[in-house]
């Protein structure tokens, strides 16, 4: 195996220079050893094609209990701040036949019928959020992430899983917990406390659902548990996966797309004039700012030859970087770091995974984003960044890609002219195209 130059690149747990780190790693080669938060070393992969290879093939596993010797032997402490990303037993961390077994009830529960039935409700949730924004005085700076991007997917995912509303109920608790769940700069004490609160909240929620079954995903998953398809731990950990990923990914997709369009008015003009579609804008956003920066750790099931003289040894952890793959210059050209809604390669990304681990929630996330974005820019055509010269602070995370806040002015900056929005495509058609729920002649349906 070729030896890597020392010192190892230490990854900043706050994620504030994510793309700078990706660029420096890329300059060192296709697979580079880095030091993750907590001193854990792993191989970092940025290339799109290598990402796809390691995501789709049997060379890597996400099951630390089978394929990460350092975890199995206790060399990695269970108090490691990122341990919950390793210790959970769900369909994402499963390997081989276990993955197929765990994914089957999830796929059966996440039906097209259930997603279709939810779309009118998504529009009502979006409209209610927009009504709230309209009550804000003109000229007041609004955090659009907190006031719009986050509440919509939180309410949608809670309805999908039958989480009851209430200020003191599990909805409010889950909102707080999930916002801390992706913080990779969190202290050990706070990470452990958050994990305890998460499992306690879900235990109480499952007790409630057993007493109040309904036509929702949680009841469907409990049925899979009752017929022996899922253990109690797997039921709990799959709920953690679906509730957290179903929320965070969509929040970031809405947040990042709004920010990218407002930061690039020429690109927004192309969308609003109808020269490119909302599908183009959202796919480019997924490439440019992957909502999830990485897939979580994977482990080499066998020695993996990357190129002559460079081999990842069996048992070593691997970071598959969705963010790095999205800006791979070998696929997207020398301007891969530029947001361009006309880019011909925009759809070639792995932001929703690839192969057997592609995201089951992609159709719903795409539909939510489409409804939210078309409705937002229709209601507030002069929407603008509050301070274009000052980029908003990034999330404190190497896992989640978004902003801590997104300050905007709903009615434009004083003295600015309202842009001509041009013709707006029929929303129902945009939703159908972007969600991938059905295909029509001439319609491009997103593929994994």
C-alpha cells in the first residue's frame, strides 16, 4: 500500500470550510487519509465515479459491527462524539442480506399511494407558512430557514409518521433533538445527552402509537416488528434514520436552493423566465450543495485497489463525500464550483445515494422542495438576501450541508426594482416531474 504523506489532514468538525477541505483533499489524490473529529482516521473519497463504485458494490459495508475491527475490538470508544452514527442498527448501516431484510418493510411502508395522498397536505403546510411570512412587516429581516425551510419538512415528516402535535409533545422534542443530531462540533456531554433524549422520546412515542395505531409509517413499521421482520432495536433505529433524514435533507435542499438562486440573480432569472425549469434548478442545487455532505462511514470489506500503488486496507473506514462528488471537475468540468442551472451534467450526482442504498424518501423530498420553492417565489417575487456581501454561516457539521440561518428581505431591498418573473409553469406539472412519482411522455423522471 502506498503511504500517505503526513501529517494527516484534520477535518474541522464545525464544517465551516467544507469545500476548502474538499479541494485540498482532492489535490492529494483520489483516496486520502484524514483525521475525523475525535481523532478517528478514515479514507476520504471525492471522485464521483469512485463514489458510485463504493456505494453500489460489495467492496464496502456500513456495518461497523461486522466490518470495522477498531469498533469491534473497542479501540474506538463508545463515547466517541460521532458514535451514534456507527452504533445504530438500521437499513442504512446494514450489509448484504440484512440490508435487504430491513429495507423491504421500509419500501413497503413508503408507498406511492401514501406520498400521493400527502401532496395536497404539503401545499397547505407551505401556504400556512407563507401566510405567516406575509404578516411580517416589510423591511424586517427574516431567517427563512427557521421560518420556512425547517417547519415545512418537520410538519410533513411528523404527519407521515403519525407524530402527535403539541408544544410539550414528541414533535417539539424531535425538532430540538434533530437540530442537534447533525452538529459534529457538539461536546461529548451534549452528544450523549442528546442521544439519551432521542431514545427516550422515541420509546414514549412508540408506546403512544401502540395505543393509537393509524394509517401512518410508524404503525406500518410496528406491524413489521410484530411479524418478526424487525427487532425492537431495528424498529427504533430505523425510526431514527427516517425521522432525521426525512427532515434534515429536505430542510437543507430548500435552504440551499433558495440561497443559491438569490446569490446568483442571473440564474434565478433563467428559472423565473421559463428558460430553464424548477427541475433544473433543484438538480443543480443537489449537485452544487449536497444536502448531506457525506454518507456516514463505510468500511472496506476487502483490500480495495484505488489505483496502482494505492490500496485501502481491509477494515479501514471510508468517507464517501457526496459534497465532493457533486463538485468533481472530472465530471462537471473546471467550473464545477459554479452554480449553473443550465449545466448539462447537473443530474449526475449522488446526493440521494446510489445503488442499493439510494434514498427511499427522494420522491417526497423532491415534491416538498418543488411545492415550497414555486410557492415561495410566486408569493414573494422580490425576495432577496438581506446582506448579499456576507455569506450566511454554515451549519456546524461535516455531515449536514446548510446554513445556521438564512437572512432575507421578503420584499426586496429598499430602492430595488421588482424583477420580471416571466411565465410560471403550471405547478402540478412541475411537482409531477420533480417528484418522480409518475412519468409522462417527454418528462424526465429523476433516477438514482
